[in-house]
């Protein structure tokens, strides 16, 4: 259950008085919990929410954005399945009232010595054990006529380890946020890496390693390991579990670069950071569970597609990464046990292409053999959709490109339970 920030801070030991909220005791801690991971100097979001002067000036716009539901950006419902960071990522219904009450009182700063300690929300690992990066900076050229202003590029990142190691926590190191839309990380067999210039990488819009040759490849340990979009927090696996990486495995990063008016000539050298287990642990894999055979009719404002699979063996699910493109509106995934009991895995009635997160469960979900896992996605392909990429809507099918669509619930799983 989420504890409303207004209640937490107004009633907590940091409160200045019973007369109303102050910046240091109430408003700043609430914003640190919900907003400043993006709305801070150098962040992805517009505006700086770290000073009382800036917030007082921006407060009317902030309140409108919160009350309309545009901010904070939509995430998976923690009442479906709670996950690490949900207290920071899921909307706090009292935040707008807190800001308005503080503003009506004259935006008092209060006593900084009475400010409660708030653990910062970070997208990075503080002390990683292993860091891998692209071999050299790369400058996107955006030459594809099929994808103007976009480039999907893959690079091998050498990890330099001579023995197996197991990833327990991971987070990307994004070099140039102004041009990196999202990044994926894969473990790849050497034979599956195409010939390429090491520094330049290769165009991989049609050759991502999502599942490799299917589930046989995934079960062998190859396939997607991580995903990042703006606002994402590090992935942290439960004690005793980790992604196994062997010396012969290649770590490949796929980056979606996007062009804007002031980013021509910008060079990027991103990578990934890991905390690792000292001893072998039970291996975790990512299962590419998705819907592929859909056709979204032109003009359809509420098209839905779904799929399901019956599991031949028991598994434990540690988290999920939902993924659609710009026309997506909602998603849900659940598991139905042989006795009919239904467990929600992830759910949101709102989707934001620019806020794609991995949700690591606080408690892994154990799934029995013969259970049925189901996935459903909905899209708005109407002319009224503000995210519509076509002047006139057209039929949209499955594909890697932004003007195509996807429906995935990439699932972090281990075999057995």
C-alpha cells in the first residue's frame, strides 16, 4: 500500500508546525519521491523541481498536470503486483493538494534542519562491480529513408571476465540522453554477431536478438538481459538469483538514437553497469512473451489483441518489462493456476512510450506447471490520437520500427519454484 506523501511528511517528525506544509519538511521530500528523478538539472523532464522558487512559479502547471493524470507518467499498477520503487513511481493522489496548500500559504520554506531524510531515486548504480561500454564514441547519421530521424544501432561491449559471473543488479550508463531514446542489452553467441566495424557497430533495426532462435536460445542463456527507457530504475533481483554470463558470451547493446534540431553531430558512448554475485546462483532468463499476429485497422480507436500459453513446467517470475509503441493505450498480463486462481502480473490502463520501465517484484511469483499465462494489449489507431504518426491512419502490424507496433511482457523468470 502506498502511504500518501502529504500524510507521511505532514504528520512525521520532520514537520515544522501543525499550521501547514513547508518546502523543507513537506513539499521538497514529496517531490524528491515522485518528480525530481526527471525534473532536475540534466534530467529528462522539463523544469527544475529542486528549488522552492522554481516550484512556486511552476506550481499551477504542476498541479494541472497531476490532476489531469499526465504526471507522473503512467506505470504498472502496484495493486496488481507490487514492485521495487512503486512508492516513487506510482502517482500519489495527495501531491496536488499538498502543493496547492503550500502555495496558498505563501510557499513557506520552513527550517531545513527539520527536513526528513529521503532516499534519492536514482537510475544509476553507485558502486558497480563491472562496467561495460561501447568501444568508441559513435555519431549517428540518421541516413535511413525508412526511419527518418531514427537509428537503431548495435555494439559489442567487451566484459573482460575470464570466469562465469552472475548479475544481481544492473543499470545502463547513458552517455548522451539528448539522443538516446531507449537501450536494450543482450547476451549473444559469437557466431550470431555479424561482421562489423567494432567502433561503428551495425544497423540492427531488423536484427535484434529478442529471443534469438526462439525459446531454445533463451533457455540456453542467450537473449535479452536488460532494457532501459527514460525514468527507469535499476533492476535488482532477489537474493539467490542472477543472470549468468559466461566468458564466451558477447554483451551487445542495441540503442535507439533519435534526432532533434540541436543534436546533429553528438557522439554517444553508452554502456551498462552491474553488481555481481560472488558465488553461483540460480539463473534468471528473460522470456519474450508477446503477441505477433495482430493487424490494427486504420481509424480503430480501441483495438485489442491477446495471447496465452500453457506452461509445461513450473517457473518463478521475478519481474516484467511491458513494451508497446506509440499507439499503445493499455496492457495487462496474468496467470491462471490449474485450480482457477488468477494472479495479476502487470497492468495499466494507460501506456506511455516515453516511460518504459522494468518492474522487479518485491516478492517473486511462483507459478505451477500447467498454469496459463495471458497477455492483452490495446491500441488507438485513430486520427484523434495525439501520438498518431501518420497524417491519415493506416493499418499497423507487428514490427520493430516506431511506426509499427508491439505487444510484449518480457518476463524475468527462473525455472522451478
